[in-house]
C-alpha cells in the first residue's frame, strides 16, 4: 500500500470542486424553468451587468475559454436571449448583445441568486471571507 494516504476531507481542491458541484446542482431546478444551464446563467449575469460587449470581455469576466464560451453563446442565441454582432471597432471581434427577451429574463430570474444565499445561511462576514480566500487562490493560480 502507498505510504501516502489521501484524505479528501482535507484536500482543498476536492472540497472546492465538491462544493461547487453541490451548489450548481442546487441551482439546476430553478434554472431549468428558463432552459438555462449554470454556465449560461453566468454569461447572462455578465451581460446584465454590462450589455453589448466583446466575447473576449465575457471570457475575462467568467474565466471561460473560447472553446467553452462559443457553444454557450450559440445556445443562448438559439434561445433568442442574445445576438452576436460584428464589432465595428475590432474586425476580429464579435459583440454580444442582449435581446429584449434576454433583458426580461433578468427580472424573472432575480430570485435565484437570493435563494441560494438563503439556503447556505452564511453571515456576510463568512461570505466575504470565502470570497477573499477564493480570490486569493485564483490570483495565485492565474497570476
């Protein structure tokens, strides 16, 4: 037997992955009502914050690479939530713009994020600490 034993309950990568998967699973029923996946929801939230932006800006915000982002955008366009437009300033870039249906979806889904906050029942201090630690990890890994 290997002298090194793996205790998953003490492995940060395992715990972050497991927590993320559990939260995404918990989002699923609310998102299914709008025919959205969690990654699609993240893209929509990005656009609700800043509409009519380049794909590369969505990628920076969501940390999705182009291979991940392209099919997400295609499906959102098929659902008539967004349109892709050639950028006038950057001939290689495409702008992503919300349709009216996409804009209306913001109010219809506003409860989803709040519901998750209520379910996990963390104080604002606990939330801030998790955010600080996750940002520190991302900075170190992407830095």
